[in-house]
C-alpha cells in the first residue's frame, strides 16, 4: 500500500493511524475490565443463589414451627 492510498483511506473512513503500542495497551486495558466485569457478575450470581438458599431454609424452619 502506498502513502496516497493510505491517505485516501484515512480521509474517507476517518481512521487515524495509531502506534501499535497504544493499541496493545488499550487491548490489555479492555481485557482487564472485561475480566473484572465477568468476575463481578459471577460473584453476584453466586451471592444471589446463596441468598435464595438462606431465605428458603429460613422459610422451611419457620413453617415447621
């Protein structure tokens, strides 16, 4: 690809050339946030099941009396 074609692509699509290092850092940052989000959602899901289990056991204990 020559510079004229690259310049035309940049003007037409509105793309800016980014250094490779910045793109790699942003990918790592995005991957880290996605991992944090996934872990948080799994903890919330496990916590909600535990909360339901405790409420169910309390309900069973109260209905026995």
